C-alpha cells in the first residue's frame, strides 16, 4: 500500500454585512465578510477538511462542532493547527497542499504571500520550507542538541581546569557560532544534525564554565543570587527569541536568521577574547582532597534528582503551545501566553535568588518542594479544562522551572575546590533530562495523547523531588557551607 494519501476539502459561506472578512488567516479590508460560527475562513476550513480526510479522520464539523460555544468566533488557524496535530498523531505528515479560492471579490493577489505564511505557520512548516527538512526532523534536532550537550558538559571540567573559566566560555562560544553557521548552510539532514549538535555542545561548555567562574569570583552569600540570575537568562532568551525570530524569519528566511545569530555570537566572542586578554586571572581555590571526595559522594543523589527534575521542563516546553492551541486558544495567543510564562519563570528565579541566602531556604528541600509543586501543576494540565490547563502551566513554569538556579548552586557548593567538575556533572545530568523528557513525552503523546505527556512529566518531577528531599536529608547542604571564600589576584 502506498504511504501517500490525498484529501479534498471544500467549504462555502455566505457573505454578510458588518462581518470581518478573513481568508487564509489574513484579515482583509472589505465591506462584507463571510458568516460562520467561527471566523468564517473558508480557505482554512477547506484545508482542514482535506487534511482530516486524507488521514481518515472525522471532518471539521465533528471535530469542532458548530453548536459548541468554545468555537464561536474562533481563529480558524487555531482549528487548523489542532486538526493537523491529530493528523500527526495518526502517523501522517503534510507533503504539499494546493488551495483554490472561487469568488468574484476581493482580489487575492495582494494577500497571497501573507496567506501562505499564515497557513504554513499554523501547520508548523515554515522551518521545513526554509531549511529543506521535514517537520519530524525538529525532534531529532532537539535530541541532537541536548545529547551532544550532555556529553560536552562532562568534558567541560577538563577545559575549566586547564584553560580557566573565561577561556572555556570563549571556546563554547566558538562552538555555538560554528554550529549556527553550519545550520545556516545545511542542505541535508546530516548537516542539520551536525549544526544542532555543535550548538548544543558549545552551550553546554558555557554553563559549567560560568558556574565555575561565579563560584570562584562571587562571595558565598551572593552566590545563590548569582546562580539564579544566570539561569534566569535562559527563559529570558526564550522570551526574546520567541517574540523576534519567527517574525524575522517570515521576512528573511530561517537561514538568514541563523547567520545573523552566528554573527551576534562571533561579536560576543571577539569582545570576550579582548576582555580575557586584558583581565587578570581568578586565583584557584585551595584544593582539599578529603573534602572533595566527601563532596563527590554528596553530589551523587542531587545529580540524579536534577536529572529527573529536568525531564519535566523539557516536555513542558515542547508541548505547552500545542496543548493551549488544542484547548481553543488561537496560535498567536498561545505564543504570547508561552512568552508570558517564560517571563514569570524569570521573575521566580530572581526572587528566589534574592532570598535564597537565608539558611532555611538554602537547602535541597527548598528545591525539592518547588520541583514537587511543579509536578502538581503539570498534573493539573491533564484535566480537560482550558482554565486549569493555563493555571497548571503557570505553576509548572514558576515552580517547576524556578528551582534550577538554586539547585545548581547547591550542587556546585558540594565541591568548593572543583566547581568546574561539579557544574559539569550537574549540567550533564540536566541536559540529559532535557533530552530524554521530550522523547518520553512524544512517545506518550503518540500512544495516548497530550494528557499522557503531562502525567509522565508530573511523575518525573515528583520522582526528582523525592530523590532530593530524602536522599540529601542527612547531608551537609548549601553552597554557603562551602569553605574557602574566593579571592582575586592582580
């Protein structure tokens, strides 16, 4: 049997006065619009029916009933995205689509390109069109990024010991720039995977190096704040890139966006080299072999807890926007909500950093409590309710993501003389969790739908919290307990 199926979708709506006219996701200035229960977008509706028919699924009327008030005035692109997700879960992927609009008015030519972009965006094929890769390749690229990052993080300790934190960061930046450039030039799957892997390896080298630098150069009382500010930069980057890069890609193409990003990294690299050559080195902390051996033993269970704890955020990041769209939120609104959740994650990490120097909060139990609350929030996302979905996502982001800076600070404090090694181990565990989480979530989604992904993520969060809460209860905890304050020379 051929693995190619063809679907045909047809839709028609009557014109009505005082109704907005939306075609292909584009609002067109016209005195009359198309009357419908949703926004009356006949182009999106016909494409939706064609996709559902080719996959052997129920039609758009059965999937989004006209007597369901949730879909009154709904954005048809959101309906298209929800339908296509079900097509993907059924094991099919769009190869091409040809949409024909029959009508005397309005003129479509001025809006044709924008319609194409809007429809492609709803189907998630903009990157595939620009980069020459299938949509399924996105999962492979994410896995390559995190898997190579986990491996590189383990080797970062050697770079930190031999080159020092500053030069290790610069080596990581060089790898990131190489990966972004390779991705921009990529013409096939192998090159795309190689570019993603190089970018992940570079990012993974930067994390332990900056952690080692903070441990050596920041006073113990201020380390929790420093670590939380560092990890707050990650959702900050998600927020900025999520709002800016897709818009830039619509105009320039994704290849150009990769080249621009590589140029920014190269500029940071050059500035860093100049600064590193002009600055004096940070003095090494005195080595205490006995303390290091005891610290390494204390680091084992926290590393396991961090591994399980980071599996959930990986899944949450991967599936939150699709879940919001499936719950009836338009894609644009879902994107803005996702950006807002990342902004709240930044706030939670900064607030925790400001208060984490207090003895009661500077423990693994604080991290475990936040991780567990994140698991509870993720569990709430299982329920078939758009409000509970958003509320659960709020708790999952604020608590389930907010613990990371404190967790890494405590783990690095277990090996005060080998901050680079401690940071490398915990970073490798974290990136391994981020790599495995979306894969487990994707397997759960393919088997039982999105609720299964939330159940899996919730369980891994609670498991990580249990390991941290019970596995470290008798250990000497806290980065603030680490002996030997750092000093500067020069």
